[in-house]
C-alpha cells in the first residue's frame, strides 16, 4: 500500500508540533512562512526546488 502526502502537509504538521510542543511563538512561525514566500521569488528558488525534489526522491528511494 502506498501513502502519498503533499510536502506542505508534512511541513504544516511539523510547524504545528513546534508551536504546540516546543514553545515556538506563532509570530515566529508566521515570519518564517513569509520569508519562505519572499525567498520563492528570488534567484535561489530553482536551486531550492531542485534540492527539495532530490531530497524527496532520496527519501522515497527513487533517486538514480
């Protein structure tokens, strides 16, 4: 059986757990999310996307 979860759901659960159990303040999580949106519009976005895809491929065992 294969279970497929979008990466955004996994990251959302991690953020919720950090706020709930690690005592991370909500405003810090919001600032980090806004930084991510800002970073997506820079020249680093393709490199981040490629490395994320590679990392997910390694975790899934589909790397070549």
